[in-house]
C-alpha cells in the first residue's frame, strides 16, 4: 500500500477520479491537471499503472478497440477512492495553513 | 503498418513474452496516440522510457517484485557499506607508508586517486542521507568515478587491487538498479549499523597474528587470513539470510543476500586468481548457497500474467 504519495501518482489518481480512462487519456489528464508541468512518458505511465494495480488502488475495467487500436480502461478501486480522498484533504489542510500564515505575515493578498 | 508503428512494436522486444502478450498492444496504442497528438512520430524520450521499463520488467526490477523491494532496502545501506569500506581501505591501504620490495601499496599513501575515491563515497552517503531520492544518481557518480579512477591508477601505479575496486563498485549496484519509488526513508541508523558491522568484520577478517593491531588491506597482507576467516563470515551472512527468510522477513533477507554478494563472490574469485592460494571449500559452499538464494529471488520476481479484467471487451464495446 502507498505510504507517501508523490505528485505524479496524485495526478494520475485525480485524473481517474473523473471516471475510467485509458492510457493516453490519463497522460492528457495529468498534463491538463498540472497545467503542462507534468508530462508523463509512456514507460513511466505503465510502471505507475502496474504499481497502482498491484497496490489495489486502481483496476483495469475492460478493453475497447478504437480505430483499430486497443484501449484498456482503468478506474479507481474503493481503496483508491479513499486514498485519494484522504490525500486531497491532507493537501488542502496543509495549503490552508500555509495561506493563513502568508496572510498573517502580509505575503499574500 | 506505418514505419512508426513498426518502430513502436519493436520496443516491445524489451519486455518478457507474457507481459508483451498482455499489455503490448495497449502500450503501442498509447505511444501512437501520444505521437499523433504531439509530433508526427513517437518521441525519443517516450521510446526510451518504454524500452527501459521493458528491461526492468524483464529483469524483475519493478517495485512490485521481491527483487525490486529487496534492492530498495539494500540501496542506501549498500552505499554506506561502500563508504565504510573506503574508510577501511584508507586506513589500511593508503595511509600507512609501506616500504617493502615485495609489496606495493595499492594506491600508495596519497600518491594517487585512492583517498579521493573514498571521499567521493563518503560524500555520496552524506548526500543520500539528506536527499535519498537521488540515490541512483549518487551511486552512478560514485561507481563511474571509481572505475575511471581505477583506470587512472593503473597508469601511474602498477599494482592497484582490482578486487577491492570490484567490491566497492558492486556496493553501488543496488542503488543503481533499485526501482523508481518515492524514497523518503533515509534509514540512517540501520545503514550506519550495517557500515560499522562491515568495518568490524573487515578488521576480524584481515587482522593477522603476525601484525597484531595493524590494519592490513583487505586483499593484501591479510590474504592468508581471508582464506582462513572469511568462510565464517560468509556462513554467518547466509545463516542470517536463512533466519530472516524462515521468519518471513523475506525482503530484508533478500537485501542481506544482495549486500553479501560482492564479499562472497570475491571471496572465491580472488584466491582462484592467485597461484599460491587455495580456495577454501567452505567459501565454495557459501558461493553455491548464495547462487541458489539469488536464483530463488530472481525466479520469484519474474513477471507473471495478471488475472483477466473484471469487465470483458464486449461490455465496453457495446456501451
């Protein structure tokens, strides 16, 4: 099970929170969520998908042929949903504290 | 089939057959879609990343396998072991001025690159303790500089010890090969303990009755002691591996075996390379046991096909 979550993993899970997606749609989703900051390479994506599937955070939910190409879809498991929810709350909590502190010192309007 | 598709399909050769059959078509499709969206052909970085991951899957070096997990555990302790070995070599091989017409100092007391190499390993350990996520890069730098330094040393000194260098370089391998995981645990205390135990063991193995209290370089004046004492160290390491394995701490057991590798292998290879030394039977027994253990780890880490997905192809196609 994931103990600490790094940014690309968080972005992949956040992308899948929208619903089931295939490989390239996940790459697009991550790029979009990160405003182009994180660009997943195909090899990195599949290493991550294998790891998350092994950890029971996501699962493969079926295949589809589109324009003669195979698309395999992935979605969050219930464990993955809980994990993403907890991580999101943690990040919001930390961000809120940081923003409050910045306001206090006048560093944030 | 376009040339681009052919190129993408060729990348799948890096993957084991079972993985290729299960995921190959999907990976190629993703590469193709990514290529169409960005540039008219699959980018080089995408090709490299797919190929590298294929090699990792083939060798069982992913974060899900026991081999991968064991390498992750062994990574930083391996570097620390290397740093302590460096300190030991500095004290025993480089610092003492030895004037003998029979023996040459391996690098000489500060004459060549030895002390600088050990310093690189020590600084490397300091860096990974602070930034463990850079362990692979640090290991790469330490190993490369050691090999380059060794080549330079050969130019200026006629008797650098290849076995000591081989051990030092191998201790960086776990960090180099460990899977890409989010490394946050520095494991400073356990790693330092591994280093100190290594240091004490080296003293036990090489300290001779002829020269009590005088450190002998690992494979130099202590040569005869190595043949006499190292088998006990090897057997102790294997016993530790067996106990950890039986008590179900198999990842730690595997990490122990990985870190034992250079000592056990060189323990047999070095005496074999010298005519005046005989290989100890116990050392050979240890080597065989080590090889069996490593084979177990590698075999259990081979890629196995996943069970089929819960929703079939037709379900999504019809939806």
